[in-house]
C-alpha cells in the first residue's frame, strides 16, 4: 500500500515569513496529492491539491510542487499570518484509486 | 448545501456497549469515506463506498466494526462491542468522483 511521510512534525515561523512542508510517497502510480488544513477541534479542510500531470499549482499565498521522479511534493505558504496556524496534512492516493493515505501532519505555528 | 452532516457530535459510552455513528453526505456525491483520528495513529481510512457499495474495508480494525450505506444519503458506522481503545474522533467525508473530499464535523467518541 501507499506510505506517505511528512516533515517536519512541527514548524514555527515569524509572521510574514514563508513556511515549507515536505512529503514523500511510495506508490509510483499515485496521481492525486491533496493538502488539508485542520484547526484545533475542527474538521480537515482541503486547501489545495495537485494532479500528476502538472508540476506546480498556486492559489494566492499557497503553492504546491510535485516531483514525480523523486516521489515528493511540498506545500509552500508565503507571507504567513497568525490564522495560518494549524495542522497541515499531505496525502496521496493509492494506485490511481480514490483512496488516499494521509501523512502524519505538521503543526504550524505563526508567531505574531 | 449544508455540507456533510454527522451525528452525534459527541458520544460517551461504557465498554461493551454498541455505538452507532451516522453520516449524511453532500447531495450528489458518489463516494463516502469513514476515517478515525487519534494522536497516536493520525488520520486513518477505515472504509469507503462508491455508489453505496463498499469498495475497500481493509482499514476496519476488527470484526467489531461494521459500516453500511443503505442509500446515497445515509451511512452508519457501528462498533459492537465498544472498547476504550476505540476512543477517537470519527470523521465521515464525501466526494464527487473520488477527488476532493469534504469532511463532516466529526463524532468524538469516548469509551469508558
């Protein structure tokens, strides 16, 4: 099955700085890579996703890059704000199917 | 649309009791997923359905867990008998064609 590793487990940045979270996956057939944000006590919410036919996708301050050769993908948040503080999960589907495996999460703290 | 609806939001029960969690997916979505989230194990997929048919239940921890989807607008996850190690937050999520998953608010289960 798919194995998704996520680093770092915790990340503290100053407001206005950038944050980068990295993930690797094991299944070479994976073709869908979503990122979820989960605030304390809330549900995970999709913030951005990328499919294997593109190498980069951007949505305002958030961007995701994908390197299929190396089997890794990353989330970039620029100009961080206190409301970006949350746990972020990466995920990858298995064998091209709709089942996704989640990483272990990164707790991001943005210090005002 | 009201989003994915789960009930109850909180459940406290004694070991050995039967627990039933309920989920109403977003109208028009054809995939439904049940997840369990704990600090130790993170976010785990238990089972998922496509057009009301169970596709992959390999994440169901043991025979004490069962899930049904009698129609497109309702699913249940049942634990019988419950054990303290089942304490977790259980999320239901739905999606259209299996891509972007929308999570419900979750059910926080405590088994004493």
